[in-house]
C-alpha cells in the first residue's frame, strides 16, 4: 500500500487540503468528514480501503482542518458552495467516477452532488453514495445542539484538557481506542495567540445555520438521486429521526429500490467508521456497486 500523502490544491479561489491514500490507479472513494471535523476522521476508513486496492481521497472542507478559511462566510459556508468545491476537486484531479462516503455534513454534500441539481457533472461521477447519520431532513433540536458547541469552541490550557472535551462531546461516535482518541485530538487542534488550544476550524462556519436556515432540508436533492445509496444511522442518533428514515424508503432512491439502511448499535451521531462493524457493510455495498 502506498503511504498516505498530504496535498494542497487551489480552485474556486481557495486553497483546499486533502489526504490521498492507496494506489493511484485504484478505484476512487471520496470520504468527506462532518461539520466541525477534519479529513483525518476518515483515517481508519481510508486505511481499510487503501489496503484493499482503493484510492481514498479525504478533503478538508473550507474552514476546517488545514484548508483555507472563507473570506465570505455567509456565501461560502453552505452546501451549494461545498458541492461547487467537490466538483472542482474532481475536475482538478481528473476523477470521472467515484464512490462517495460522507459523515453528517459530508453525507449532505454527497446528496447535493449526487442529485445533479447543483452540479450536474457530479450526478454522472458518483456511482454509489454512503451517508453516515444524516438524511434529507434533520432534527432541528440536534442542529441547535451542534451549533451550541461548534459556534463557540472552547479553549483550554492543555491538549489533554481538549482531549477530555472531545471524549465527552463525541461520545456518541461509539467505541474509540485511546490511540484513536489521541489522534482525533491531535489532528483537530490549533493553538491560539494566547497559547491555549481549541478545535481546528473556523467558528464562523456555523453562519450556515443563520444565513441559510433551511440548508439541510434537501428532499429535492434526495428525490433526484439515481445512484445506489447506503444510509447508516446510529441507533441513538438525535439528528436522524426514525420517521425520516421511513419517509426516505417511500420516495427517491427508496421508492426505486436503490436505498439500503443499516442501524448501527452503540452509536448516536455519528458512527466513527473505525471498526469492522461499520466498515464491512460499506465495503460490501461499494463492491456491489463497482
């Protein structure tokens, strides 16, 4: 397996960071992280698939991780702009056909892309779509919970204090080893001017929920998706309601027999995609769609 490599690309006037895993001639998976997270959350999934011959590309969304922060938060921190970035990413890397795996926000971006309504070329590119604990409509109470901690990220004197915070707020991810918690912390930490540490993202990214309050109401995109689709839902998720899953079965890919749903025990929002119970069904789904 090729060692993972770190890259920076310029498009749409912004610098975007991504990790590149696996053989360069392998079938491509784009793995896109959640709202207040970074591409390194996908390390375990990327390693799993890279060892099996896939090329896995994991971008940092604008305003997260090592990607540039937006100079126009109200315009750029929204799903339509993220889909524009995804299209430009595929164009820049000459990606004609990809499998998409997205956690939370990353799954919503995947649905917007796969619909073709915002970026028509992406509908043809995405040959299968995996969404991890998200849906065409998400619970307002959960959005408010996420916004409450993401919009005002805490700062701590030490990295260990920040790790304790992450272990609390991301407990719904399910089981992580001590080494995985440490990696999650170290790959999503930045130091402030006063020397304290805080999560590695632009707090202004929550402007998405103020400037675009209905941004995650994307039934029109869901209904237009024709690619086969796998939806993972944490059994204890407060973001994806059971009645929303029921509605998904009755329309769009669900009505066309193109949707499979898996309830993931021991998790809320969102499964960490770090253990065989999460990764094996994703692999089986992608191989069937390849």
